C-alpha cells in the first residue's frame, strides 16, 4: 500500500460512499452498479494494508459473487467493507497500518463483522463471520493432516467439518454448531436474507469467536 496522506485516504473513501448514497444512484442501472463496484475494488486495493482483513474480505467476496455483469449484492457487500475501512481510519485504528498484516486476521474480520452488525448490516456480517470460520477450518485441517485440496480445488467446508470430527479435533456437538453457522453464511451469500435475522447473526459471530478460541490453529 502506498502512503498517502490520511485526509486524502478518507476523502477517497468518502467519495465512493457518497456516490453510493446519492439520490440519483440507481441499482437498477447495470452500468452504474458496475462502475461503482470497480471503484470499491480499486479503493480497497489502494488504501487498505496488503494482507489485511479488508483486502482478504474483498477477495472472499469476489469468489462468492455470481458471474453477472452487474451484481447488486456484490456491490452492497463491498460498500460494507469500504465503510468499515473508512471508520477505522477516522477512528485512528489504522495509524500503524502495517501491523495489521501481522495481527490476528481472524480478530480483524470478526471485529469488522461485529461493527457492521451493530449498524444493522446483518448480511455482510454473516458472510464475514462465515469466511472466518471456513479459513479456520482449513487451518485446523492442515494441522490435522486433513487434505484441504482435491484436484487442485479447495475442499468444501462441510467436508472439512466432517473430517475434523473423524480426526477427533472436536466432537459431534461442535460439528453441529459449525454446520449451522456454515448454513447461515450460505444463506447470506446467496441472497436468502429473509431466512435469518440480526439475532441469528449475533449468535453466529459469538459462536465462531468462541470456537476459534477453543480450537486454536
């Protein structure tokens, strides 16, 4: 990441959020959605620390989005990342930005998810929480000598969950909790927003945080 002046960073982030919130912005216009999506990706790449929760979240969202010319869901999730990034800069949490590369990425993600949830953005919060869980399952699997790739493709999280129980990394009761959280994450990622509410996501984030603490990788 370059080292631009803090004011210019915040101004850049503000310009993206202002464009999204302006009265004339129309999510039904594919060209507008595509253009702002590109700006979101660009600003995250430009001002977020390399390897931080923000860039990793953007990468995870890119993998989740459906291959459409203008995906409103994808744009809305990116806006959530931009908003969280902006608030952390304004709040002074990014003064030592390079430290984030070495900090606990899971904590960064979960804090971001909690912040979004506190502002009512349950859907990106659920996606972020699920991404933390999936990454942790991969780390646990690697430690337990469970394959995380099959034919050069990532093994599904549900399969890793089952294999980790077979390896006695954790028990069946924990497996059921993980399955529930993965299901909620999938609902959020595929637009089934009415199937869960803020309370469900709050319980999910608490559960994932406790799970990561109980079973460190």
